[in-house]
């Protein structure tokens, strides 16, 4: 339907109906009006109430996590369980499951990582995948923008650039770090098929999606820890993908954050065609396949129309 045509001439100024000055908000809800009588209590008590609410939410979400585990992991013989993170093997076992799966899907495609930090994950995946896979890492390189599960805002800042991408060249790596500390600029990445989108996701994601959501995503790695950094990306990107792809959560057992974001995303999009492929024994890293009954996505290549 075409939008309604604007009126030929706009009135000069719209009339404003005023009301008497309000000492406190005039809520129409009875509960809100009753709570107003407690408005004299000190602000720190209100803060404590909010924190108690977060704790209650955490207990509730932990119980939901247990249900989730029983329903989608414990009874499913197809789920691959891998050891919980330790210093010897790191998170390689579940990363390898994801890499094997991507290799099965197709030669090329796009991999996105939200929360790139020093770039260790990108480097591992890059080294084990064909060169026609494009990897894109998103990060503000300023550390966590909010406190998370006991860590303060600004934690996990790393070097402030994805220095691990220069790991094969220790001398050059030192130069890159020294140059970055002096100028705040880092040189071109050594890997031509890795791209970095700097900034808060709220800034970098609209920029990245200016030409639309890629139609050949193989895997999205969520490693930004926070609910506020995970849910918008799930809604914005994953809500628009109608083909088979993978999601790897790095802190899925952080129940008020990645786990909650996942449940809410499923609910929002009424998504039921997904399955857990692999999980660490403690449920921190979880690999999920979405749209399991569909084919993997394909990049739109100019000139292949009707081919
Ligand atoms: C756990 S680290 C990522 C680790 C990384 N994947 C690796 O392999 O080393 C989390 C990162 O998420 C980033 N981050 C979290 N929320 C963000 C947001 N909303 N926008 C941009 N970066 C964010 C932080 O800056 C931090 O570097």
C-alpha cells in the first residue's frame, strides 16, 4: 500500500493540552501507585532489590538450563560431548567439531565472530579452513562494555588489537605492537581473507550489514559474553537466515547472558528447527545447527543469475 500523501499545508503550530505540575508520576496502575509510598526509602536499597532480582533470575535460568540439558543434550545420542576447557587442550575439541562440519557444508562461505579480542579463535579457524572462506571478527577492543558474571566493565581487554593474527612472525609481531602503542593504528592483516570490524557491535553491525545479511554464513561464533552483546546479533542476523548454518556459543552456561539470549531469540522467532551438535561437559561451549532440514546458504555471485 502506498504511504498516505502528506497534507498540502501543515498547520503552523499544534495545540498542546497541559496538566497540573506532578510531584510524582501519576500512574494509572494500582501496584505502581502503592509502590510510590515506598519512594522515601534510600536509593541504595532500590539497588539492592535490583541485585536480588538478578540473583533470583540467575537461579531461575539455572533451573531452565538443567531442563534444557535434559531435553536437548542428555537424551540425544547424536550430541558429541567434549572435555571441559583445560590448559592442555583448550577448547580445540569443540572447535574441531565445528571445523569438520563447515568443511562438509561447502568450500566457501562466511564466518562471523562476535568478540574477537586478541584473535586466537580467528587464527585457529583460518589455519584449518579453505582460503575461500571469509572470516570477519567484530570487537571494540576495549574489553567488556558492561560488568559480566563478576568481571568489571573493561575486563578482557587483551592487547587492544588482534595481535594473535601475527603469531607466526614473532619479530614483526613486536613491531606491530610497538607501532600500535605509538600510533593507535595496526597494519594490514597478514591473512587476506580475514576482516576486522572495529567498534561496539551497535556501531559495526549496521555498517557491516549495509549491503544486507550475507547469504552464505557457515558459522557465527558468539564470544562476547554479555546478554546485551549477544541478543541483538541473534535477532538481527540469525533471525534473517533461512538456510542451514552453525552457531557456536562460548559461554552458554552463563545463564543470564548467552543462554537467556538464545531462549529469548527462539521464542521471538518461533524457531524450532535446530539441534545441539556438540557440547563441552560443563555446557560452556555449545555448538548448534540451525535450520537442519534446509541446505546451507550460498553466496550470490553476480553473473550467475538463472545459471
Ligand atoms: C572473551 S573475549 C573474546 C575472546 C576471543 N574470541 C579469543 O579467541 O581470544 C570478549 C570480547 O568481546 C568484546 N565485546 C563484548 N561486547 C561487545 C560489544 N557490544 N561490542 C564490541 N565488542 C564487544 C570485548 O571487547 C572482548 O574483547
